[in-house]
C-alpha cells in the first residue's frame, strides 16, 4: 500500500506519473484528500524549497515539481469542493502583482469553494486596480491576497491600501503566503492573516459571519 512519504518523495522529485498514481492509491486506501494535501503533497514542496535555497536544484526542477503537485491537486479538487451548496458570500482571491506562485493560492481557493463561498479567482500577478475592480464588479464580501516572495510584500501592502481607500461597505481583506506574518498583516492594515489554507477557511468564516 502506498505511503504518504512516497507521495512526498514523488512530488519533490517532480515525478508526475508517480505522483498521480500514488495520490490515486492513497485515495483508494481511504485517506482523506485534506490529509493527502497536508501530509503528502505540501511537505514535498517544502523539500523542493530547501533544495533550491541550497542551490542543489534550480528553477526548472522547481517548476517540474510544481507541475506534479498541480496534477495531483486536479484529482483532489472535486473531492475537496462540496457540491450543491448555495453560496452565501462572494470572495475574490489572487496572487499579488509581480508574483507568479499560485499553488498555495489555489489551495486556499479550493478550500473556500469547499466551504460554500462563491470564489472569483483572479490568478497571479494581480494589480491593486484589478482586485478593486473585481471586488466592485462582484460585490465581494472578502478579498484574499497571496504573496510568496519578500519582494512582492510591498505590492500586498499597496493592494490593501487601495482596497481600504475605496471604503467598500463591509469588505474584508485577508492575507497569507510563506513570508507573511500576523505582524505584517497588522502593519499593512489587513483584517486578517492565515498561515495555511485550513486556517484561511476559519478566518474567512469568522470575519464574514461577524460582519453579517
Ligand atoms: Co519560487 N520561490 N521563485 N517558484 N518557490 C520560493 C517562494 C522560495 C522561498 C524558494 C527558496 O528560495 N527557498 C523563493 C522566495 C525567496 C524570498 O522571497 N525570500 C522563491 C524564488 C526566489 C523564486 C524566483 C525569484 C526564482 C528565480 O526565478 N530565480 C521565481 C519568482 C517568479 C515570480 O513569482 N515572479 C520563482 C519561481 C518559481 C516557479 C515558477 C519555478 C515555481 C512556482 C510554480 C507555481 O506556483 N505555479 C516556484 C516554486 C514551486 C517555489 C517553492 C519551491 C514552492 C512554493 C509552493 O508552491 N509551496 C517555494 C519554496 C517554499 O515555499 N518552500 C518557492 C506549496 C504551497 C502549498 O505553499 O504557497 O506557501 P504556499 O501556500 C500555503 C501558505 O503559505 C498559505 O496556505 C498555503 C497552503 O497551506 N497561503 C495562504 C498561501 N497563500 C495564502 C493566502 C491566504 C491565506 C493563506 O489568504 C488569502
């Protein structure tokens, strides 16, 4: 029977076919999609990040690992997303300007969908003006910003400033991503910070229910 650690190794090595096969085997063995993501796939990307930092691998290897992870997430998404819930809240999500990382953002997006929110995903490299236009167009209740690079944290700050300056009624702004902390979120005036996709669900639910 496949082990979660095998999945971690397959993703870290960028082995797409093995990653898909092991994900399918773990599902068939009764592991929950959340467990597969949190204890199988995400640790694989952490290994890749450490290897990149030590110059043991380079951008192409990182990209190949990311592709393997995305293929597994494609399999898991329908299982993570609950069917048939009529959305009560509309939320916008995107990765901030200058930043192309989207795996963490996609996970948060999936978990929000799975929690019954209508999610408008703007993708990556999203300018402050695009977030604002989307929030206005969709009459959003909450906007989520993701950033993975220290160099794009200023873009996150600017996006929060632009969204807050527009004074849209009851709009909450939440932030997350590897370099982001609660302290940074407080400094830039965000309404909340979540360290991972699971916490992002709790955070959004708490903020939206308390504003309702
Ligand atoms: Co990039 N990269 N990368 N990269 N990359 C990091 C982030 C890095 C830490 C690697 C390293 O040096 N160890 C480093 C940043 C260093 C820094 O800023 N201090 C780095 C670098 C330097 C770069 C480039 C500059 C490399 C280069 O070109 N020389 C370049 C930048 C491109 C750009 O964006 N302009 C680059 C490119 C890439 C790839 C394209 C090759 C690829 C991205 C593919 C893709 O996303 N489609 C890539 C990858 C894969 C990584 C690592 C290895 C993995 C990221 C990932 O997907 N993690 C990463 C190292 C690492 O993180 N350990 C690295 C898994 C994912 C599930 O976690 O995204 O953190 P994460 O999301 C979590 C939480 O953070 C949180 O929940 C998620 C799930 O629990 N979260 C939120 C995220 N968003 C949230 C939003 C919320 C709430 C929670 O509310 C809205």
